[in-house]
């Protein structure tokens, strides 16, 4: 049915909106919410559907759908490499177009004067942008497009991104970085007012340069990009190294991680070093995704299961009623019943078995002492 007012209308099946929809193939087992979460950074999602190993996501416009398809195609989701395209393009037609492109020329020129092999284009491989411009408010679109033009003139592949308001900036940056993008530029109304931008360098050791004057920021990005290309040309990474633009760990840590990945034996102290390093990386990534204050609160929050265990042990270790001289944890039995988490835990058969084991152990010790 294509009438939005009719019963049973499904926006992801409306033929009139097919060009604003993307097809995602080779999907792992996932929920609709999980599928929407990887698509939201590219625009407002109007609907989604998940089948056995494929799905569809409906965007507001064809432009947003094409942008999402280009960014997500060949990306990895739950260890599966996705095949993503505009839903209006059928797979046979896409293959035929790719073969025609391969016959036309040995190379194709793309935006920004960057040359890409026709074989890669025919295979449907998405271009990895060198820089993404994140625009918080659409009123600053012209300012962002001016920055885009300046960076393209420096020979960079650049695109403008309009994330949803409910998507945290840290998540957007993490998504961009995971695709191998080298730089992210943040544009807000305050930036345009002061003729500035915030620059995030995503490769190597991530760095953030907040509220830089526009001319200084463009010079920084263009110069750093030129130097990186020169370094890459002089020393190409070996086949076993990480992809271009992807962050490497410190040299000694990289060696340990590679030994671990290759199933080589490690000492206990080496495992300890890896665990501490990964905990630090997790903390830094959490700060980037949810903000430093929220990350610190989340990391310092007590484990609820451990707290419940402490509470049970505290109850079990309380002296007899006749020996109590200080304030009890639960002054009345009604107060005990009001602790819903405790009551749920006491209904767990595994907890009951553990309590019985403890009490039986205490009883055996008492009998042994008596004898």
C-alpha cells in the first residue's frame, strides 16, 4: 500500500519513496534499533525493516540515502562486511554499470581532482573521505560548503555531514574515524560568528584543536595532509600493517597485541600490561563518545551485582537480635520487602542454594566445636 493514511501502510515498502531508501545486504543477526543506530549519523531515519540477512532503511531524502549508502558500503557491522546501495538500484543493474565503467577507462577522476582506479569503482568500493565536515546547525551550511571548497582545492576528498541532534558528537567522530577518515571539522553557529572551526585529527594519536581561526585551521589541515601523503609515499606500510589512516598502537604494545593475535605464549606480566593498556583505551574512547564527565561517572559507578553481594553478606554477618547494639540495616521486615532488588535476588534459586550451603557449613562447624 502506498497511501500513508491507509491501514497497514509501511513507509519502507512505499514505491514512491524508493530513491530515499537504502538496501543493506549480508546483515548479521540484529534488531531494527541496532540497524537504525548505524544509519542515524547520516540523517533522520523514517523507518526500517530487518529480514533474515538483509534490511531496508528509509531516509527523508535521496541525497541522505545516497550519502549513507556510500559511507556504509563495505563497512563492517558485527564482523559482517555490508553491501549497501540505494534501494532503487537493482543488483544486476549495478553490476552491469560497473562493467561498463571498467571498460570506459583505466582510471576515473573523482571530486577534488583525486584519481581512483576503475577496478575499485567497478567493485562498488566507497571512497574514503580525507575529511568530514560536521555541521551542527543547517543554517551554517553555506559556511561549511565554503570550507569544503577550500579543502577540495587542497586536493582532499571532503564531504559535509548533518548528524541528528540526538546523536552524541563522540559517536559521530568514532564512526568517521572507524571508516579511515583522517580529519573531522566541526562547524557550529559560534564558529561561523567568530570565523573559526574545530579540527580533529583522527589518525595516529588523535588530537583536537578547538576554535582555531579559519585560515590557520585550513593551513594546518592542508599542510598536515600534504606531509602525510609524502610520508606514505616514502614508506609504504607492509601488507600485514593496518589500513592507511587507521590508528596504530605504540610500538611495544603493537608487538604484544600481534603476539596475542598470533596465539604466541605470553607471560602473566605481559597479559597484565595489555589489560591495563586496553582499559586506558576504553576510558579514552568512552570520553570521546559520551563526554568526559559522563565517562568518569560511568567508570566510577559501583557494580550493582557486587553491591548486592555485599548487602547479602552484610545481612548474613549480622549478630543475633539479642546482641544488636547498633542501628540495623533494615529496621523492620517491611523495609526489607521494600528493597525490590534484594527480594528479586532472594528469589533466585542459585542464591537460595548458596545461602543454604553457607548455613549448612556454619551448622557443621558448630556441631564439630560442640563435639
